[in-house]
C-alpha cells in the first residue's frame, strides 16, 4: 500500500495538542455539524489510571504504553477508536498504564515519541501512516523499547527493502469486507438506484473500500431490478473536515440523486446530513456508522456500518512485552480475527451487527429487507473463514470485475490477495459501476 506523503490522519491545521496520562482525557464535545469542532482540547497531564486484572498478569515487567494520535481523542472517528483501544488494552493487562498525545502533525512525530519515552513508556504505538519514518528511526535508536506502527509497511517482520529492527511491528484493522456488506444493504434499500461516496484521499485503502461498497450495492440492486447500480464519488482531500463532508454529501443527494451515502471522513457529518434529509426535508436518505457506532447521530437514517476495536491488537502487543515473548509481526485483521471463536457460525447465530473481534458491523437496521439481512449474515460468516472474497467474480454476480474502461481486473477463477488490495499498482481503478472519473496523474 502506498500513501505517498499524505498523512493517514492529518488533523486540521493549527489545532492544539495535549499530552494525557491514563484515562483522564477531555476532548471536543460532539454536537451538531456546525459546532463539531468548537472549542479546544484540554486535559490534565498528571492523572494516572491503573486498571484491574481481567486476563493476563504482567509477570515479567509492567507495561507503560505510549500512544500518539493525529486527531483528537474524542473525535468519534479514527483517533477516538484508537483511544478506546488503548483503554481496552489497559483493562486486559494488570499493572499496565498508558499515556497519549493527541493532535500530532506528521513533522512532530519524533518529538511525540521522545515525550512518551521520557514519561517512561516502554511500548510505543503510532496511530497514523505519516508517523512511519519517525518510528523506524526511534526503534533503531532505542533497541530496548518496543514500537508498533498502525497502517505502515516497515517492520522487523517485513521483507527487504522494508525490513527494520526486530523491535518494530506493524498492524492494521481492515474494513473492505464490511464495506461490501454495507453495499448489500445499500442496494437493497435504494429507490433511485444511485449511491454516493464521500472519499478522503484516492489511496488504495479508500479506493478498495469504495469499490467493495459499490460491488455489494450492485449485487442486491441488480438482483431485484435487473439494472446496474450507479455510483458517484466526491473527494474532499481530508480525513477530518465536517464542512467539506457536508457539502459533498448534499451535492451527491441534490446533483446525483443519491439516496444512500457511504464515506471515509472521521465525523458523523454524512450520517447527520442523511438524517436531516430524512426527517426535515421529506427525502429518504440512508448512511452508515464509521469507526464507532454513530447511530445516535442519525437514528432514522442509519443502515449499519463499519466499526473497529483496536483493543485486542493492542492487548496482544502488551502481552508480548509483559511475557518477554516479543517477535516482530505484521498484523492485518479481518472478520473473525482475534475472536474467541474464529470460525463461521450458523446464520441464525451470526454476530453480524454485534461486537465481534477487531472489525465488525454496526447494528443492522430493521429497514433492511429480511432476505438481505440473511445474505449479509451469510457472507459475514463465510468471510471469517475466507470462504467468500468480495473481490472475486462471486462477489460480482459471477462476472469478472472490470474497471471503468471495461478492462478485466479480476477474471473468473481469480480472487484478490493482500498485495492486490494494498498496492497502488493494482488498487488504482474504480469498478465499472462508478460514474465518477478516477483521479489521474
């Protein structure tokens, strides 16, 4: 995967930063779209939280973890999800404590790492792609500490030329399977036959999510109407920008007649717009949760959504350090990973729509037709064992997956692997059902 010089979660310029120890954090109060980022983030810096033992005892040394985020810890999106994961990990390994620094721009990653090390951290988590080079350097200069980079590709486990020192690992929690399931729901409820997507940046991660969403939408829409779905994408070139997200959502509804909206933007803005149209403007529009359960921001417009629990990943690394059993790893979790029962369940017992591992679906709306809900649960369970792959002809009603120019990207008898899904040399196209031009150059 390549994201060039684009930050994984670059926050709004000029935002303040606050170092926080333990669980004492004060962030931005979530309100309406207009006031989403009103106020600054302030927090005490001396409060320490030591959690109660629930699973593993830190027998060989206390964990003093340090995290740093690109956004605010209370943004209801990317950084918020990581902060929930931090607290989860603290609760699973007794004797552990953690500190975090929020609102860290990429150029200040090295300073954030130094600050956390100076506070006594022996395990550092960097929660943005743009922090990668600073983490590589810090791991090299501190061989007695441990480092985990979220969303990067350089680690002690990676092949050359991306292999680093053995005290550095990488991890990511993947959503494309969930986006496909979101698409199944979207295609089942759309009345206009048009879905929209508010995209952050045209990088492989976001592009595969968009393609998966549209593939799923086409399956259920074409099955019930005999027509292909139409999809439009608007880029806002930001991970966190409620005004731009709002403008794009409205444009997709008003200009393209979209009545289901997916998105990659860290706030509930798009869902709030869907709620406004549904309850105030008499126009039914649906949307989703993103990173955390956002149902409260659009109770009448919420279909389902993609949710992440970084906690099991973080707790895993806590345990490796606590038990002196560290080995560098590259973790990429999908449906079923890091669950007590990793295998598929009968459809009637499916956990689709409930907490389940590191990535799972938000609650399923009763507005989704019963047969589609059943299909969502079936595919959800099949993907746990990799029996079903969205990026395959089976995920496209038996047809090869083609790009907008009609070129076959995944032929019959093929399915995408991790390299295909992550690389900007292969995940560099829109599927044929998307009307918007793919960014060139």
